[in-house]
C-alpha cells in the first residue's frame, strides 16, 4: 500500500511596486495584494496613464497565481505602471 501525499505551496507574489498614481479595485494594502489567489484591477488616477504606450486601456486585471507568479491581463504581459500624462 502506497500513500500519496500532495503538498501545495501557496507562495505570495512579489510586490508589484505600484506607484501612488495607481488606483486599485478593490482597494488593498500591498501585503494583501501579493497573497495567493488575490485578484484586483489596476487603473491610473486622473491626469495619469499607463507607462507603456501599447497599453491604451482604462484598466488591467492582475491575479496572484500558484508559485508566486502574476497573471496579468492577456493584452499586456508586464506589470502596469502609471505615469503623468
């Protein structure tokens, strides 16, 4: 008789280093954001836009996945950063 045990390691994601020009929905602390399975929307405050010129979107969804990896909206593969327009 064999006993198979599965161990799952739910690792938090790295800090996405979002700027003060960022709005989050739902509003969370950095400590909450990086928790496994946490999902949120990133947008930029008035007068700001995403740093990447190819990211002409009002918001981007992010989720902390298994193994401490960020799943970021399929339209972009980078963590969104806001800058003054």
